[in-house]
C-alpha cells in the first residue's frame, strides 16, 4: 500500500473514506434537501465500492467505466434513465469523486463534461446526425475517453484567436494546427476540437467538431509531475479530415458554443475543487485529533487548531457559494421554460468568481493543512500530498487564476454603466 509505512495504525484506521464522508455529511447535509441527501448517500456507497479497486501505481482510465455503470461520468444533462440530474447534482458528484480520487475526477471532467457536454448542446440546437449520440453514449458509459482542444502553444488566455485552421471540402472539414494541455489527450478516443476558417476573423468562422483519434490525430504526452496517473498532451492536427456528421457547430457557431459551454464547465470544476477542499481539511482534522505531542492531541495547540478552524470556515463558505450558484443555474436557466437573461449574466459572473476562489482555496487548504499535519503529509501515508498536487492542476490548467481575474475585472468595469 505504501512505499514505507510510518503512520500509526490507530490513526490510519480512522483516516478512511467512510469517515471523510461522515464529516462531509455533518457539514454539508444541512444545506441539502432530502432528494439531494439521498443522491449523496447513494453516491457515497458507489465511491466506497470503487475505492478498493483504485491502484495508485496505475493511470485512472480503467475506472471511468466503473463510474459509467451508475451514470456518474456526468450529471448535468439527462442521459439514459439516470436521475436525478442538474448542475447541483454535478457539483455534488464532482466533490465526491475528488474525495475518492482527485486524479480520476480530473479525467472524468475532461471526458464527461468538457468533451461530453457539447454533444448535448448539439441536439439542443437542432442537430440531426446520429454520430454525436453514439459518441455521447460511449463517453458517458466510460467505455471511451474524451478530451477538449481549445488552447494552443501560443494561445492560452487568448484562446479565441486560434491559429488552428479549418478548410471546408464537399464532404468534411480539414483541421491543421496544434492544441496543448489537452487533458486525457494521449488516452482519448475523441477530441472535441475548435478551429477557424479565417484566423483574422475567428469569431465569425469558428468550428466545433468531434474528432475521432483514427482520423489521424497525433498526441505527445506532456510530463506533468503533479498528476502522474492522468495523461495530458500536446495534440497535433496535420490534415485531419473530419466527416460532416462529426461537425457540431459550423460557420461561426463554434464561437457561440464555446462560450455556451463555459459557465456549466466552470461550475462543474468548482465541484471538483470543493471536493479537494473537503478532503484536505478532513484528513487534517482526523490526523491532528489523533496525533499526540507533549501528551495531548496536536489540534489542541492554538497553532494547529486555529489554523484548521480558519480553513474549515472557508471550505464551508465556498461550498455554500457553489451550491447556491448551481441552484440558481438549475432553477432559472437549465430547468426554466424561459431561461432568465438576468440569471444568465449572474451565473456567468459568479462562475468566474467562484472558480477563481475555489481553485485558489484548494491550494491554500492543502498547503496549510500539510504545514499543520507535519512531515507525514508529504509522504504517501496520507492523501494530502496528492491532493496538494492536483490542486495546482485545478488552478492552472483548469482555468488559470489570472484569466478569471481578468474576466472579473471586466465585470467590475461595466458597473459604471449602471450609474
């Protein structure tokens, strides 16, 4: 289990996923209704069943099919007979999978949300091809792996101004370009990729397509030490021809779909971060309550107990924000007969604010908890170091902190128009 075990057996016995869920429930269940509590209880049973099957010396991709059996590759959209669904359910799903295995959660979001969500948007906008439905079923069952291709080697925060060029033919679209930081890329069967017909006019010429690996996509894995069990790639599209049945949005509609997907995707990533926050703080609480120095549990020393109290307060506040944002999105946009434009603007703003705050908080909680727990927290004897590593990826590749601040700054500048 460990390369070298040094943790006390009595402490190790208590640092179980089941106990993590008990403390999570004590804090979060009062915010939930009876349906949501039942959903979490069922989800926790599945996580506890999957937990013994996790081999942290292997990559995470064999576990996606385990999630797919229960419809847990995504829960924003209705798929097959799996209920309940919606943004709040997705937030809770992401939190639980992060507590189970944060690297699995990273791969799940990339496959089920970033690649899977556009297949639902395709049909919401009147798409008729059967191909996206087949791909959707393969992704959400966990039988196939997906990823998204937006950012490029020279286009990070300036992602709209893509240099990946599309050329239209009678029977398809040819992609030429490069994508980078494509999470799951080396393992992906499908790539939801964006390109433009005219790089001087990207907004009016952007295309969104599903691209199967066999169409000629090449990937080179990036060395990212923080997530050794998740494959992230440099993706090369060299005259890759995509049949028309795989095109999700053409002739500039790709730009609209890109932004249509950002709000639910950012909210979903908030759920992932919430789970890292809770796992980090709970493992710290358990350990410091049981570890003794100078004859008493270390949590009784102000330098430890006060620090954990501060982090617990922030974790609860972030969870309340995420759940409230999801509730507004569900009630006024996703399930509304007439989606509210006012709520749409608010959720767009709060998704950036929330993603910024939660991503930053994951790092703070994991790092500070490691300082409070001590040396054992940087070994493999606790999950804290893995959580800390994944928090870096959530914050940088999941949408860099300063990009979110740039968006929030733009929101602030627009307020002068209200005066």
